[in-house]
């Protein structure tokens, strides 16, 4: 009796120590991840003369950098433009991914494997290879310097197709067959059976694509030569040959991060679900 | 009204022939059970009837109309899948109404049909639940309700009871039979469970490796199995089969082998010296004194089933099982003598495995 009690005591010490160590490691990792973001916001709230201060807390708080940012840039307009661009790209990629993924997962047709390989291959082609042809095409279409020009070549992403095909392959075939017997066509089955059941995956992927598009710098910079079209380009206004104007830049960057952070907070559960499931499949 | 005629239906998957020239005529109102071991092509056959798998060859007629190339939605057939295939994102009520909504029926009609069907199947309280909040039995009912709601000409059921526990299965079996009686529709029910087949079917179609072995009422299939496969597959314990040679003595035929000298009824001279397989069901064997018995062997194992006992005996090289009220008074290692009535002896052709019928005239192979 006594020995067994001693044993459980030993065991429980061992069992509690491991989670403590794990949590400590995770906490350190979390701090490392969060620190740059914290520093960004901290810097943005410093008074302009304290901008190089290394004190961890910005005190006294100052909104001067934000005021400068709003003076120099049309933040509202940039925000709107960026949103239109990112939402356009994310929705476009989601839609094409959905349709192509559905075809690859649910249909049998000649050359399916080959076509899929080609899709995967486009994913492996570096951006720099397609950049010039795309640019030339946009110039011929006369959509350079427009948001549409940024969105158009990004409407289809191989990543979206690959991930959605993967999700749909895990989708029970019997459900699709039941819908067929119940009288739904292929198109209606996609929208009334597949999409509602893939909502977590679609939400997760949609956010991923949105964030990617939102953070895109190089391609918009190429297409939109006017520097004040989207937020990420607006940041350039604070880079000068005499040095960078860090305060307003951090303020603008802070505002550029906000929509993504908010989106994550609102849809957190769906995102985590989506990634967990795609991991299990 | 739905008579389903299947003619020469074949389906190949690469090298595998899953269904091989199957022909069945299923009259309106029949409860046909497709029975066979795992992988024999039952599901493939059912899916071809439903229109989910295109046949490689052959035809399917529904009330005389060729539906081989008609899409599933226009076939007037409803199917219940083994996994039930309920739409996870819809409530029970919306799951049941799905086929009607897909066919763009008016709202009022949908509501009243769903209401009727749920009342019939006792699903009233579950209407607002999602499939994942239901038990296996409840899911099975919802799947059935979704098939019923369309009022189809025929129901196709792919092992709908296999996910239920034993008690529920027995209850649901009776309910399905009752439903069939009340609706009078045609049912095609796939199972590998012979008890299900025997209790529910008006007719059983036994499949083996994609081929149709026999179609008949449960008693026909049990009492006069057309092949050795059917003889061995239906009945528990399985019918024992022993190879023997027929001898004609004074107009009477005897099956003879090591330990076997069994009268099998009258015969003609041309039947003498013929090699046959002799089959006798366990319940038709009786114990007699070993010294003079027509079948003499050794007991290998005695199983206690509670009310009965089953003794597995070795006669020559063959295994025969005897079954009777407990106690049989046998133990492993005992010598045993068995006898049976000539009318309970089944004879099969050892080459083709087909049943040999004793007509008033000689023993001849069944014409297939
Ligand atoms: N889509 C397919 N591709 C290739 N082979 C298949 C396919 N579907 C079925 N088969 C093969 O056809 C044969 C019959 O399969 P089927 O599913 O009809 O058997 P079953 O009688 O329903 O078996 P079970 O009782 O296990 O469900 C099997 O050998 C199977 O491997
Ligand atoms: Mg099957």
C-alpha cells in the first residue's frame, strides 16, 4: 500500500514537470514571435524625439506619428484600395481553387493526373519568371496602374487548388453520390453539399490567401507606379535618401497590420479548425 | 409500380470482373435480397441499378423502359447507403426534405411530405438535430426517411443494418419488412448476412465472385441449393459435403465412400458409378449405432449453443455436422453413426458444383 502511494507520488511529480518545461519553452517562443509586433506598435506611439529610445515602454504616449502619417498619406483611401485588392485576390483564388479542386477530386476525366501535375508545376515556377510576361500582358490590356491590374494575374493560385483538392478528396464520395441520386446536378452539389461542409477549410484558406495578398509588396509596386495606391507602397513615402522617418512608418505599418489581426481574432476558431483538419487528412 | 429487369449485366474494373453477366427479373413489389460474401459484387450490382456505376455490358429495364444510360436522378429509385450518407451540415428535417428541394417541389408539399414521413418513422423529436447528434439507429431511420420522402418506385439498400448492434438490427429487420408490406414497393436489399436474407426476403439472389448462383424464395434456396456454393453459404452450421460414388443396387441408388453407404433413393442404371458430392444439413442427420450406420465417423468437436449442441464429425475425409437437442451424448473422439432420409440428401456434380435433381427419370444436371 505504502509503496504504491510512493510510486504514484513519484509519477505525478514526473508528469507535472514535463508540461511545465513544455510551457516554458512555448512561452519563450511566443515572446520571440510577439516581440517585433510589440516593438512596432511601441515605436509608433513614441514621441517623435524619442523614436530611437530603447525603453521597453513608450512613455509618454504620443499620437504625433499617426498625425504625420495621416497628413502625408490618404490612409483611408489606401486602406480601401488595399482591401479591394486583397479581397479580390483572395476571393478569386478561392473560387478558382474551389472549382478546379472539385473537378480534380470528384470527377473522372481523361488526362486528369497530367493536368494536376501541370497545376502543381506552376506552383514551383518562381514569380520572377512570370513577372515580365504578365507585365507585358497587362500593359497591352491597358490595366497598368490600376487595382484590376494587380488582381487579374493573381486570380488563380496553384496553392488554393492543391489545398482544396486535398480537402475534397477527404470528402465522402457517398455524400456526392447521395446528392446525385437526390436530384442535384454537379454544380448544385458543389454549392449545397460540398461548400457548406468545407466552410472551416475555406475560411482558413481564404484568410491565408487574404493575408498573402494583403502583404504583397513587389507585384503591386511593379504594376502601380503611383506610390500612393496601396498601404504597403505608401510606406515608401517615409523612406528617404537622408534616412527613414521611422515614427510615421511604424504608425502606417501598425495600421496595415490591424485588419489582418482583427480578421484573425474574429475567425480564430475557424482558422485553427481548418489547419488542424488539413493536417489530419 | 416498378419491375426491374437486369439482363446480362457486367462490370469490369481493369482485370477484375466485379459483376459477371448477371440477369435477374425483379417483379413489382418484390423484396429481393442480394446475398453473397464480401467482395462478390453486391454493391457494384446495386450501384449499377442506381446509376452510380456505369455497366460495362448488359441492360437494365425499369417497367420495360431501358434505363441503362439514364442519369440516376431520373430513375425513380432511392438508395440508402451503408454509411447512410446524411448531409452533415443540414438538420434532420432538411436532410429529409433535400430530394424534394433538389427537385424544386413547392414548399407546402415539401413540408407535408416531410411531416408524413417523419411521423411514419417516429422521427418527430429529432427534426432540428444534426446527423452527428444522432445514434446509429436514428441515422439509419433518417436515411430511410430521405429515401421514403420521394415516394420512389423502388428502394435500393446497401447493407443498411450492418452498422447497428444486434438487438437494434433484429428490430429494424422487422420494421423494414413491415414497411415493405405496407408500401408494396420493390426493395433491393444488399447484405452478407444470411439471417437477414432468410427473414426479410421474398426472394434471395445469391452472388459469388460476380456470378449469380441462384435466385429463389428463402425456402427454395435453403431446401434446394442450386450449387455447392449456395449449399455451403446458406445455413448455419454449413452443410457438410462429401465426395462419393453412386452404386445401383436393386433399383436403389447408394452413395459410397470410405465410411459411407447411404441410400439416396431410386435410380437408373446410367447413374451407377457416377462421382457425386453428397450434402446433408446438420438438422437432418440422426444418430444411430455406429456398427450398422450408413455414415460412420469420429467426433472432432462438440459445440454447446445453449438449447442445442452441434457435433463436428469426420466421415472419411469430409466434415459433417450434426445438430440436436442438448445433450447429444457425444464427446470428442467418440465413434459416431449417422443416418438421414434419402429426401434430405442433396447431390451435386463434382465438376460444375451444380445440383443434381432426382426427377422420376434419371439423375441429371439442372439446366442452367
Ligand atoms: N471502383 C472500383 N475500382 C476497382 N475495383 C473495384 C471498384 N469497386 C469495386 N471493385 C472491386 O469489385 C469487386 C466487388 O466489389 P463490391 O464492392 O461490389 O463487393 P461487395 O459484394 O459489395 O462487398 P462487401 O460485402 O465487402 O461490401 C471487389 O473485388 C472490388 O475490389
Ligand atoms: Mg458492398
